[in-house]
C-alpha cells in the first residue's frame, strides 16, 4: 500500500514556502527595481546563486549554519529552543532560500516593465508608495505574480539535494516525495516509485498548463481566434 505521507508533506512544504516567498519577494523585488545602491549587484548575485550552485553545496552550508554545533544553530537552540537540522522548520527555511530567485525574478521583471506613468499618476493623486504598490502596480503584474508562485511551488516540490542534506529521511517529518522516490528506487520497488513520480509529473503539468492558460487570457474572454 502506498504511503501518502511523503506527498502530503511535500505539498505542505511547497505551500508554506510559496506563501512566505510571496511576502519576502515583493518588497525585495521592488527594492531591486527602484534602488540605486551600490549593493544592488551584490544582492542580485546572492539572490540568483541558487540557480547556478549545485543543491548539495547549498544544503551542505545550510547544514553547517543550522547545526547546533555552530554559533547560529547553537544560538537558535539555546535562546529560542529552535532546532533547524532534521526538522520541518529547517526544510521550510532552506526551501525559502533555495527557491528565492524563482519568485523574485518574475516579480522584478514585471515591476521593471510597468510604465512609469502609472506610478506617477498615483503619486500625483496623493497615494503613498505602499498604496501605489498594492493598488496599482501589483494588480498590473498579475501574470508575473502567478508565474513566480507557480515556479516557486513547483521548484519546492522537486527539491532533493537541499532537503536531503537539511532534513535527512525521517518518515512523517522530513521525508518528502523526492526522497521517497529515491528510497523506493534503491529498494528496487519501481512500482511505488512510479506512482510517486506520476503524481508529481501530473500535478506539475496541470499547474503549469493552468498558468499558461491564465496568462494567455484564455479565461478572460480575450482569446484570439
């Protein structure tokens, strides 16, 4: 009988990670679009690092940083009672950092492509920058927001190296679907591995298809024949 817990845990991780990233990426992307700071290239480089680094490299350094044997991990453990290594909380934090560029880049591109006249008109009407962002800019970059959320969700679902390094393989706690597939293949249980893989494949296909259809205005009545 198939164990559904890894799939449930995977979707919980992906949902929480995507939600956190949405609130983190919007102000970060806004700052990157509008800042003239000399730190901008450095911040953009740090945000984009997960795109080029092997997941095991990031996972290794996350493991070192979060370990109670090191200063940061010890401080969290002693003062806050939080242990990130081999815990779901650690998976969430690592996933947020690992999937950050997949949320930031689409939102940054969407904000950068907006005509300046939209914001200027709002400012002339006495709207604050926060109100302008919430009521004017974000509604006009809906496709970028949807793209960022979907890419972040799908990327988190497919994580392997980072979650293995940080979370290990604890059933019901850190054993996500990608780890379960690896375990089943190692045990030569290809039937279960195939079921896990098909579910993830079908879900990813459906989510991406929905995004392309929404961004292509298939549901807005504006479809071109």
